C-alpha cells in the first residue's frame, strides 16, 4: 500500500465513526451528581400564621398642638374666646335676660374678614366711579334724539316751503352717457350686452340694468354668465336673485 492510500483509508475511517455517532456525548457536571444528597432546609417558623395589625394608629392629643409657638398661641386664644363666650351666654341666661350676639371687640380672624370686605367695597366703588366717568365722556354711537328732532324740524320746513312750488310728477332730467376709454373694445371686436330687469319685491319693475360682456378677454366666464342668466329651471341660475344693499 502506498502512502497516499494509507492516508485516504485513515480519513475514511474517521468519517465513518463520526457518521455513526453523530456528535460527541455532552460533558457531565459532577456537582449534579451530589445534588440528590443535599437535604432540604426547613424554616423554624414555617407553620406559624402571619398576624396583621389592623388596629387604628395611636391618637396623641399633644401632636395636634405642634411644637410651634404661633399655633399654640392661636389655639389658646380661640379656646379662651370660646370660654368667654360661653360664660357670657350662661350669665345672661341666669340673669333672665336674652342672649345678644353683639361683640364689643372682634377676634383677629373676624376682624381680618371685615377688613377684607371693607377694602373690596372701596375697590368696587372706585372702579364704578371710573366707569361712570368713561360713560359720561364717551360719545354715543347712535344718533341722539335731539339731533333727530332737529332734522325732523328742518324736513317739515322744507316740505312746507317746497309745497308752494308748482307740482311736477316726472321732472325731465338729462343724463350724460360717459364711456371709459380704458374699456373700449379693440378694432374688429364687438362685445355683446345683456339686459337684466330689476324689480321690487311684490311690486312693479323699476328699471333695466345693461351689462357689457368682455368676450375677447374671458369668453368662458361670459358664456357661464349668460347660462346663469337664462337659468336651467332646476333652481340654478340668477333668475329671482335678490340684491343686498
């Protein structure tokens, strides 16, 4: 056997061994073998039931007073005021009189409330005076009644004065037609005109409005305008349109 043949035979033998066993067996940790020998440890108080304290907290009367001298003085003052008030009520009742709620000297909280109300009253009065001054200086947005009366007096005088003149039902007036040079059509272009009849609501016709259409500038818009003037009978159009102001 040659050297090359021996090497190929050795390699083939190793591949056959790997294909038979697949992969090498896992390594076994020796600490896992001794785990079964370890005894379970039990707690001493495992069978003792837990007790929850549901009682309310301890009430300390001194805790309400705090340790601040300001709070102590205020509580003592309120307490003395209440005792003084009770003594006055009892004395008045024992003497056969009626109990009056009048205070000869107000306590500090009541006196402070009274001062606040008095100060607010002064502020409101001062603001009301400022508003009243503004109202007096501001001119009215509507026409005053005196001006209307003066205008009505002048109108009556004009009516009386003009009634002495001869009466003419339709006075003849000359109106001059003014054409703007900037809107004159170019040579060879004829612009059509549309006549719109105007009338009062539930009354007679008051005149005709003539509109010139710039077909050379915007033909599509002029065509749409003419179609809206004719109307389609379904409510789309300028027929019956109302003018506002």
